[in-house]
């Protein structure tokens, strides 16, 4: 009765993670990673501590097998796996890439067997056995993914699993390929399989078509599954796979179940995957969304500042994120006061109510008030003359067809000039790289999020660039508005950097009251 209701099974002492961001996640429509980018993600996943990295589907293309090979030869701690079909050639190509294991995907529902493969149930078992035996003969760890398992006749599924175990298959992953399980069904399904095969190693593989992938995965683990398949940010085909970060934090915080995922690296892993796949994370996404630890409403911020537990179920530090108090129409005195204090500002009571009024008015107009905007508002209201620590003196960027975008910038930081040049994926990237290089390493910030929107239509539109910059446990927001997207980006970046620098230096030295 540990969970308040009578359950047949319980969690394993230690739950293992198989990350399939680079295989099922990469099968997301429109996502295609180069081998080098895959390697970058694999290194991060290894740092995160997952037991298995499914690095790709080696047979799919030359680039894909190159990526798997690159990852397998990196000497990572994690087991490196390639997906294969139940086909000897697939397994040979995976073995040639130097993998530790293969995830042999074999369809088992009648729908898939008849419509997709045009085979019989018996033929599928024969195919699966040959594949497993072939892999085992080459000393490779085998995991059998029974594709569309949740829509498969249970007796047949058990027959497939029995045959697989009989030929030495190491792990079985009954798959909810189209995401039709519910938490109760998932629990019942895995409890049944566990009862039938008490010593087998089971993985759970869920999809999020109904938004239940994480709940279904947790249910399966609760029924005694040994390992869970997930992807970072829940990316994957259609509505995606079960989100690895949500499962990892849920197991740790809500169920107190042991696993090896170093949750403090989840946020940076999410950011890396988002950046390299160009798949944006929705702001309200659990664990890793940019709003997951942001507070605006006056009532909430007031309480949060006294004790974060009042409105936070998860400590942001646990997942490597940072709490952020947002200014806007919902803002209250306590939150605003703490933001101003952080910038070294001490407005009079009168000035403070005027700052609050302007912030709320801007919010009412639909504007997002960034930290840099708040600084501007306060400066106006308090009639302060401000010397920005960081200023742009010059910049040039070249871009075009078949040339690498290159930018050079000259910055003035606390009276000294710094010139740097850098390249990038595009003119914005090149310029921000140059700006970042020019700022001394000790003062540099990480660009946490970058977003751009055209304010008016047409090619002559004004663009609004918003950034979140992070340094250590500090996070600031800023924007830049310009007809030129590169200028708007530099403005946003410098505005944000200036808030960060003001917060960390001795701001009182920078303020003088206008005569
Ligand atoms: Mn899948």
C-alpha cells in the first residue's frame, strides 16, 4: 500500500534510461542532424548519465551510419545502440559501426504484419529469431522492440517474447507505437508481462499522441519495467516520445526512485537539443520550458521571494535552471522592488509607485517588459544619468552566397576598447559570436534564448529581438527593436549585458541625478 492503493508490482530499485533523442527523436518531421551535431548531443547525453544512447538507425543513410560510428568510437561511458529492422543487413551495418547493442524493431500487430510487411505471424517470429541469433553470435547486446505491441493480440505478443528470450535476447521493449495506452492499461499490460516473464528485462517505449506518454511510462515502471525510453524535450514522430526530463524528475521528486540521470544537466541538455534540432521548446513545457521557473503575478512573486516552496514544486537548481521574476501588468511591489534592488536602484516611495504604474501600463498595452526595459523606466522616472558599462563602437558583417558570414565588432567596456572578429551560421550568429568574444571571458554570458518577430509586415518591417542572457545564477531579459535584424540583435544583447554588468558591479558609482 506504498502508493495509497493496492498495486501488484513496484518500481525497480534502480530505473535505467535509454535515450532515443538521436533515433526516434531525430525521426521528427523536418529534423535532420549531421553526424557532428549528433556527436555533440551524444556527449551531452553521456554527461547527463543515461545508460544507453540510441545513436541512430545505421542502415538509413551514409550520414546516419557515419554518425553512429562517430558516437560509438568516442569512448563514452554509455552503451551505444543502433536501431535495426529484423534484417541481417541492418544488423551487419550496425555492427560495422562499432555499436555495443542493437535495438531490433519488429512489428507484431496483425495490422503491421499484414499491411506493412505482408508476412504471417510465424514468418515474423522466424525473422526476429534469425536477427537476434545473428546479433548475439557477434557478441552484441540485443533489445527487441515489439513495434505496435499495444495493439497486438496478447497471446501472440507473449509467444514472440518467449521465442526471443529462448534465443538469448537480452531485453524486450513492448512499444506503444501510436500512443494509445492509458496509465491503467500500461500498468496492467506490464504487470501481465512481468507475471508471465518474471526474470525478463523490460523496457517501456511510449508515444505522446494523447499527452500520456510520461504517465504511461511511469505506470509501466511502477509495474516493474526495468528501463524507460525517452527523448529530450519529448521530440519524436507526430506528437513525440515520452519526455526524458519529465520522467527523470518525476521519478526523483514525486516517487523517490533511484536512477543515474544527473538532473542538474537537464536544462542545458534541453537547450542544446532545441538549438541543434531547431525544435523550439514551448515556454510552458514542464521542467525545461522558459516559463517553468518564471513568476510574474504579484501574489506569487511576493510569496516566492519569502519562500520559493510556496509556488515551486521543483527547485530550479535541481534541473540546472534559474528562477526569474518577470515584470509586467501582473507585477506586484515585492517582485518589482527586488528586481530594482538587484540593479542597485533605491527609488523613493513616490518614484516606486510611478515605476510600478508605467510597468503595468506597458503590460496593459500588450508589451513584454524586459529587465532592460525596467532599467530604462526606472532611469526615466528617477531622472538618473546612466553610464552603460558596455557600448558598441563599430561593427561590420559580411554575408552572401558561398561565403562564411563573418563579423568584426569594436566594443567599449568600462572605458577600454576591444576588437574581435568571428564567423557564424548567419550574420546574427557571427556578430553575436564576435560580441561575446570581445567581452572578457570573466564577463561573458550565455545566450539562453533568442527570439525574433517582425512587428510590421513586409520586408521593411521593424523587428523585435528578445533575448534571455544567463550568467551563473543570474538571468536577465532584454530586447532590441530595429529595421536591421543584426542591429536589433546587438541592441538586445548589449542591453541585457548591461543589466547583468550593473547587477554585478557597484551600481551606485554609475548613477548621477540629472541636474
Ligand atoms: Mn517510437
